[in-house]
C-alpha cells in the first residue's frame, strides 16, 4: 500500500495497524504546523525532538527552520514510519529512532546530547496505555533544558492533565483549520535557579 499511495498510503496503513498510537487518520494542516512552531527560538535550537512523526508532516518544516548545526531527532514506536522516514529524508541533521518517547533521555544521550531544546508531540495521550502518558510527560520535562518547551497538539485536553504536573507555565491555543480541529499546548520548563 505504501508504494501505491506514497506518503498517504504509509500514513493510512500505520493508522489502520495501530489506531491507538496514531493521533489522526489525516496528517496535520499547514496552519497547525505554523502555529505550533511559531514560539520556537530557532537560532537557539541545537536539538529538536519529535514524538510520533508519522510520515514526516512536521519534519520538513522543522528542518527548513533548524540551524545548520542543529539536529532533529524523531522517535516512533511504529517501524513502518521510521523506515519510511529514513528512506525519504536524507538531511544529515535528521535522526530517526524506533523506540518509545518514555525513553527519550536514553535516546538523546545515545545520539550525543545531554538535553533537548524543544520536544514536539502529536501522540494521542487520551488513548495511550495506562501509565505511558504520565511517563512521557515526566521524561520530557527531565530531558528539556531550562527555558525549553514541550509542544503538544491534540484533539482532547488529556495531555495538559499530564503536563500541568511538570510545567509551571502552559500556554494554550486552538487550530480550527485542521481535520479535526485541535488543541495546542506549549509547556515551558522553568529557568534554572
């Protein structure tokens, strides 16, 4: 199916095979992408992490904005998506890892970094297995540098429930021009004392 329908076929197949782990049957709109990435201070970004990249809807826009010495790390539990991304994105700043977002700290260290500047997630927190959402929120807070942010887009507010325990400042938005309309959250990690 992936060869026949390209990116859309791979995305749809991933949704059919793992519907609880894919946030939507349709990739995010350009409006959602722009709004989610607007707060990022790209000139300060050395490591940008994305959970659940799917077929790379955010990858190309992130790489277009990322400095030459920056790195984009994507983590997905679905090998179908990781294989597709490795075949279609040849940028030397791009690293795709088959694994769990809950293991982000170990994965970040394995590629030679101590912390991330930003972490983006479209994971469907409301349908993740018990305990996984809180573990991801904790691991994300721990891997972010002070002043970094957890960028989340969702159809429900469940992710915010997990974020509020770790992030002192959470900004919220909404994007109507998306199928389905989605809620946006930016959780900022406090500066070091």
